[in-house]
C-alpha cells in the first residue's frame, strides 16, 4: 500500500472531508477503486460516493457509509489515505520460449536451456549439461526460481529424472 494523501478536516455536515493529496496520487484515479485508512492496524477500504478535485493537491471526498460529521471526525480526520500498489501484470508476464539461453542449475550442475518444446500434454525444456541434452518437464513444481536479471533458472527435480 502506498500513502497518497492525508485527510485534513471536515467539509460540510454530511461526512465530507478535505484531503491533501500527495504528489504520487494518481491523476487517473477512478471512484470505483477504494481508498484505504489504517484503523487499529488494519487497512480499511473506503469507497468514494463522490471525489472532487480542488486544485492540484486537494480534493473534497464523500465516502459511502460515512454520512455524519461525528463519524467522519472519529474515523477519518487526521489519517493518511492509501491506495493499493498496482500489480503490473504485463511486467510479470513471459513466455517459456523467453527462457531459452538461460543458465540452468540442476542438482548443482550448470547447463543451458537450449530449446523449449510446446505441447499441451507435456511441455518440455531441453537442457544441455556437459554437452549432453536432457528433456525436463516445463512444470511449475520443478522450477525453484527464475532470476530474469541474472538469466538463470533453478530446477528441483525428482531423483532419477535426470542421469547426470
């Protein structure tokens, strides 16, 4: 979660509040996304009934379920607001073919992923270790970790799957 503003004071008598927005508050914020406040060490989602920008660093907000001055004062005023960090799914996405050329570490032996065979039934990596080619199932349960920056992939295989 990222702190993106602070609730400063009440606005009106119907639970509205003035928020000072930090520079990292998203310009494209949509009311459908909740804002969060921390109450008793828990992140509490607050959905906006209305969100009206006031200049670059301010906003008047009315939250669902906060409809009186007393509730707004008790639960909101003085608290920081947060948004969830966006999961950049596109950055996490890759194709198995992208792993060709990565260094493969299998039971302490080092080799290279030399090919990938795509099959719905049984996709396979071809790993070259000490000049010999080995076929290894391209399954999550056999991949212990992938280091994209270091271009290495570590496998944990059942004993007897490879004869090294």
